């Protein structure tokens, strides 16, 4: 089986073809211009992951929400559950840049951290 992937690691956006055997192992990678593309393509077919950037609601802050992101890329299949958990989360002001807003989100071992401040009212 082959999968065609567009590498999003840099703006060149190379089209990469990954050949996978019946056991789901990567047999070959072609079309990548550099080694980073090979790594991206292998991960994409074996352990796809995405960074997540969104906002969390804040109680008692001068803003209603604070921007946040995942401390590492999250498993792609968990993104929907993680978004749901973040939408349900509430944190109390003040929030400082780098504060952990949701710890170990959905059991991934990855934290959701603030990417800006939100002072209290
Ligand atoms: S394969 Fe290399 S050059 Fe091509 S998009 Fe990926 S990182 Fe960029």
C-alpha cells in the first residue's frame, strides 16, 4: 500500500510517497527533498500527531479567554477529545504565560499551557 503525503515541515511542501507493507511498517519513502521530510512522512503514517493551539475560558480575568497550546504534538486520534476537554475547562485569573491550564490532557501525558497572560479584573 502507498500513501501520498504533503510534507508541512517547511514551505516547500514536497509531495512524499510512503510505501507500507501488510504489517503497517514503512518500506520506502520517496519524493522528500530532505531528511526532515522522511521523518515527517514516517511519523505521519505510523504515529500521526498535531500541535494544538486554541483558547481556554478564564474566570475573573480582564479577558474571557486566554490563548494556549499543547506542550508537545498530540496524537491525531485524540485531538477531538482534547478540544472537547479544553472547551469544558475553566481557569481562574490571574493566568501567567507558561501556566499549565490542563494537566495530562486526556491521559496523553501532555499539558495545555498558556501562551499569554490574563490578569485578574
Ligand atoms: S521534505 Fe524537506 S524540503 Fe520538502 S517540505 Fe519537507 S522539510 Fe521541506
